[in-house]
């Protein structure tokens, strides 16, 4: 079969000419693709590629910030924030918040297994149960744990935002997200370390929690003083305000969704 428009041969079974695009029956050339619905997948792919690029760059920034915070968690907070523009700092804060949610979920699973193991050891003799008989948390429980820790991270960021507005501090939403996310890093390390130590002794898990809580408070104070630029006399008071707002947000959200 030959094309009635350009005279080129059309492969058997093809509905259009591969040379000019005309229909095999000699009609008008096939219309070119436009930016209508057919362009949807390409636009979605472009958005996905853009997000992947931003996330990859944000992960590299987060690692650089983490190195600074690892050496000096309190004094290095403002220094690490100053390494990035506001958009990159926000992405780093969101990544830190995600790290906290994942680490806290893993820590909660380990702690749950540790407690169930101890209960099994204490009660197994009388009930005829082995420690493994209690099992671990199911998938639904794990999802609920993760949601809880995501809410906690978001609540701390919101607490920084509202406290900044109350005290008329400097900065914006992006700096609030960075401060909230970075201040959760000690908590992420604390819950993991505590959960692991819980396998040795239940009381040992309190030690990393103590250190994590103290460092989180000190970092919040540093953020209020050096990034939000709240006066020193008010910065100390701003920290419990942040925590109080955060706890209230978590309570309200959990009451609504759970």
C-alpha cells in the first residue's frame, strides 16, 4: 500500500503514513499532539523529576547541616541555617522532620517488642506463654505510630511559627520549619538509643531520653535567640511557649484523627 499524499509505502497494518502522517485511506495527515490531556503524563513526569532533583539536593544539604550540628548542636544551629538560602533551609528542615518520624517509629517498635518481651518473661511461666507469644505491633499500629510522630514534628514547627508571631521575632515560615526540624534530631537519636538500651534494662532507656530532651530545649533556645532574634530575656520564656503550643496541637489533632 502506498500513501495517497506523499507516495511513500505504508507498512502492512499501519493506519498512517510513517513519512507524512496521512491516514492510510488517503485522508488528511494525522494531527500533531497538542498540550491538551495527552500532555498530562509529561507534565506529571516533569513535576516528579523536579521534586526528585530538589529532594536529592536537599538530602545533600541536610547531610552538610547534620555534620555542623553533630559537632555543636546548640551553637551550630544558627551557623547551619546560615549555610543555605530560605528555600533550601526549609527543605532541610522537612527532611530532618521526616528523619525524626522514621527514627521515632523504629524506636517505638523496638521499645514495644522490648516491653512485650519482658512481660512474656515475667508472665510466661504462669500462663504457659513464651516471650515471642506476645508478638510485635501489626501494620496498622505502625502506621498510627508514624502518623503520630509526623504530627509531632509538624506541631513543633507550628509552635515555632506561632511563638515567633507572638514575640514579633524575625524570620519566616521557612526558618520556623528549619528550627523545628533540626531541634528534633536529638529526639530522633534519643528514642533509637533508648529503645536499644531498653533491651538491656528498662531504666537505661531513660538516660538517652534525658539527654535528648535537654538538647532539644537548648537548641530551641538557640533558635529563638539567634535565628528568630527574640530578646534574650524573652527567649527563655519562648521555649516553654513553643512546647506548650506543640503539645496542644498534637492533642487536638490526635483527638480529631484517631
